[in-house]
C-alpha cells in the first residue's frame, strides 16, 4: 500500500474518532440538560402543590380545629420540602407530604359540611390535577435519568463520560407507603 494512502486511512480513522467523541459528548450534554429540565418541571409542580397546601389547611381548620397534630404534620412536611436541597431529600419530603395529606383528607372525611364547601372542593380538584402532573413529571424525569445513566455506563461511552466528569443521576423515588395515591375524591 502506498505511503500516501496509509496516511489518509490513519487521518480518516482519527477524523471518525474525533467525530464520534464530539457526537457522544453532545449526546451526554443533551441528556444531562434534559434531566435538569425534567427536574425543573417537577419542581414547578411541587411548588404549586405546596402553594395549595396552606389554603387547604385553612379551609379544613375552620371545620376541624381540634385536629391540631394533623395540621402540624402537614406544615412540618411542607417545610421539609421547601428546605430540601438534593433529589433524595426532595423524595423524602415528598413522602412526608403524601402521608400528611392522607391524614388531612382522612380528617376531612369526618366532616360532611367540609366536603360540601366550595373552596375545599376547588382546592381538592386543583390538588388532584397537580398530583397527576407530578406523577407525569416524575415518570419523565426517571425515564430521562435511565437513558442518561445507561449511556454513561455503556461501553465505549463510559470512557468518555469518565473523562469529562459525567456522573450518574439519582432517580426520584417514593417509599412504599407513599406509593398509594393521595385520596382527593370525597363525593
């Protein structure tokens, strides 16, 4: 094989390798950005959920003032969520909120006048819609994390991911007790 062709083959191989590195790096960046976007969408819905909670508590308080511990638990869980910094802390706070809301709705069931209250019904409907949005956003986030983690663990992308500092991301998970949906239908 002439020397010129050998050099062209080597240059071609190096060129293809560089193109692959660029394409893989860009894919990893895209997946990482999708994860950040997906988390932002979850955060928006969680903030909406937490904004609804004080109104819900005030509505229920008017009917069930003697259920102080339930209100304290909801408020404590809401504060934990607002202070959570990592995805794991967010997940733990989510679980606290879900459990506290279950207790709050259980209290509300004992008060027929409350169940008929227009403000309570509106808040209940908004919370139900928000819960659905959170579930969808969580699924999208976890699917995106799975795709990203699979990519950075697969050969040969794992070599490139290690070189550029791409780290595995955590899933946004719930504990077993919080997997049951929050009951928001009192009709």
